[in-house]
């Protein structure tokens, strides 16, 4: 078989896929806005495929997409990506490849083949990590086991609501200086959709977490070891840390710690326990305002997502 990206007018897989989508938009099969969205998702797979040495669309196989989808499923379990977005990423590859092959592509199921499962949209179990003394003892245990970076990432998840990728890529030295100077930090690296956000500094425990992270970071750019890529760190040391956190405090590791941050912020903003602890919503307007604020601090674009952290609105 020739290697020319199915004759799609480009020797680059990303651009060839975009051309196929634009053809579909011109024919009326999809809208131009949908074509743009699918192109962004397709290019995420292309980046992964190129890192594996794949240069042509003709060389893309279903087992390669399944392996990528299982990697996305891990990110969903880590709380780094929503199930729906992960499913959409895999579906975008199916769409482009079906267009390129004129329907001969064997589509990969995001759920059955990749294991990307939908979580319940509403939290019903209280998150682990709420007890600060127990959490602190667990982090000391991790450090005694040599997991210093992993302990700091867990603390940044618990005290600042960061995703594990965001915590890994945070320049803790710069964040510490910013926190001391203006009482907030700006999160830019590793964020979902590249959306920058600000997190307020409301307690000394946040400064202390940043201090410990900055010390571990040393002269590095962030908490990822200087001799590793993000992917190597995610699949190695960070995964080990997640398992250690789960063993030490229970729950679902880093994601549960973000939920603990959200519940603590909810109490601070409303004066009441989060609904997942049996707290009663006394003022629905205040509840909505708090959820909106917490949604922004966690890096989500929708208020309904916060129910995964706090519980429902009853």
C-alpha cells in the first residue's frame, strides 16, 4: 500500500485529517464548527502516533488506537480528564479514519475496547484526606519511603485542588513567590484545555505545601524529574505515587484529594458542610455561588461537574 495519507493532499497526518474533515463539512455531512472540534481532537492522537514512530495514516491500526484509549482511561481514573472528553477523543479518530478510508475503518469502542467508563456524576461517598492530621501522617510515610515528589503532588492536590498533571508541571518556586506576593497562584501548565486559572491562598497550609514542593523541585523546572518526560513520569513515578496514596489514605488517590479541597472550600464559602457529608443546603443561591467559585478553582468550565466532588444539590 502506498504511503500518502490516502491521497488527502498532505504528507502530514494532522493536516491530512483536517482536510478530510473540511471535505465532509463542504459536503454538508458535518458542520464547520464540528470539523474544527474534531480536528483538535484528531491532532492529539496524531501527536501520540508520531511519538510511536507512525508517519502515515495508512499505518494506523485499531490496536494502536485501543492502546491510546487505555492510556486515556488511566487519565480518567486519575481525575485528569473527564470520561466524556476521553470518549470524544477516541471517537474523533474513528471519524477521521472512516472518512479517510471511505468507511473501511474498523471503529474502536471507547468504552468496550478502551475501558473508558462513565463515573457517577454525583459523589455519594465522602472523600478521603479530609482529616489533616491523618493526611499529614500519610504524607510523612510516603516521604520515608522515598516518594518525596509524589507526596508533594498529593499535597498540592489536597491544599490547592490541582490535578496530578498540573501539580507535576507546576513551577513551585515561582508559585511560592507569587503566593507570598499577592495571595494567589496562577496555574498555566498541564491544565485541561490549556485554560489558565487562579487559585486563592487562604491558609498557611498552602504556603507550607508550596515550600515543600519548591524544596523538592530544587533547580528543576517543576516536580517532574529533569531526566524524564511527562509521559515517563506519569507512567512510572506518578503512578507509583497514586497507588501509595490510595494505600495510605484509601479512596481514589489524587482525585479524592481534589474532592477534599472542594469540600473544605465549600464549608469556608457557605458555612455549611458539603452535601456529601449530609450538609443541608440552606441557601440555594449561596450554594450555587460556592459551586461556581469552586468549579473555577478546580479548572472546570461547568458548575454541574462539581457534584462529582461535593455531592448533589438535593
